[in-house]
C-alpha cells in the first residue's frame, strides 16, 4: 500500500463523522505496534514522529526503514511530522519523504503563524505533502509526567481566528485548543464540545485534537461527534509500556531484553487497537 498524505486519509472523515488516530513512534517497537494494530483493524492510520523525539533517532537510517515498512502495509498510512517547531524542520521532513507535516506556530502572534504556514503550504503542496497547523495553544508537555498540566482556557481557539487562518493559509487540517493538554492532566479533563461544534460550523477542513491521553472513551466519542477528525495519542501508550516492563522486571523470573521490548510492543498495540475502535475509524479505499 503506497504512502498517502493526511488530506487523503481524512478525506471522508468529516462526512462520515469519524476520526483517524495519530500515534507517535520514537523507536522500532512503536512503528511495529502502530502498523500492526492498524492492519489488524483494517483501518488507515497516521504514524507520527515528533520533533522532540528526534533526539532518540538516527533519522538518516530510521526514516528509510519506516517508509519501507509502510510500503508493505495493507492499509493507507500517513508518515507525519508532529509538532515541527520551525519552518526549516518541516522542509527537512518533506525532503526526507514525510507525506504530512505539522508546523506548530501556536505560540507565535497569529500574523506570524499565518505568514510561516502560508509559505510552508505553498512548498508542501507542490510535493503532494499535507500541512497541519495550530490555532489557539494546547499547553503541557510529555516531560511533565509527575505533576501533569492544567488547562488554560485563555488559550482556547477562537472560531473567528480559525476562519481567518484557514482562509489565508489553505492549510489541510487545523489543530484546536478546546480543553486538552499534552501529557498527563492535572485535574479532570473538561472538553468544550460546544466550541468544537462552533469551529466545525465555521471551517470546512478536518479538525485535530492534540493531547488525547487522559480522556475517557466517552470524551473521545463526544469530541468526534462534535467535529474532531484526527486525534493525537501518545503519552498513555508510553506510560503503559513502561509499567508493563516494570511489572515484568519486578517479577520472580529473569527475563531477556527482547522479552521486555516485545511485551511493551504488545501493550502499545492493544491500546492503539482500542483507540481506533473508540475513534470510529472507517476503512479507506484508495
């Protein structure tokens, strides 16, 4: 199955009211868990590599492996740059063969965010690469695993800003801030579904929910029903894999390192399969 871009994978998601999961990989095990889960569920998937995870990888060798593995898949797969923090990083990803890139200019003034995103879109579209951007700001961080992060309602996406941004950039998908955080929550998640609906009724492109870990199944289902089409999900799989490894290490038997990595991979795969079901992802024919 050929590598596809984000626009293609999300092409039916608005009309059919489902979301496609964007799952991060920072090693071989993550890639195998994501792709095998999607194949077993017979659904498209977005395999994401975040710029903050580049430090774990030798991209020169890792990306060719990922692309070759995707080429052998039986379902459509997007290779997506998650949270590219600069224009140059996004261009680098395009040159390496990513089929989709996210430029995260959410901390910039909206005018500067529009300027950089518009420039990136013009280049990316010539290479048949999709572009995701963010308006509003989803706070928190995956490194803050102990305390978690609180939601800042002052950074929520304004529908009027989303409308202007999409009109001026021709971006393919828009990440919005509606009550999630990256990494664990501090407190109880409270997603503003009425805001999602307002934005959905304002713009016609797919909407993205970042910071999916920590939400309940009902939270996800309601968000998708309200208009979300792509869900980023990583921290929960990472934590679950570590907990599984700790459980085995603290057990009565000695184990080999491959046993640990296989157990962690299996845990990640089962979580992803569950999330695919919760998101309501539908098969996509190319």
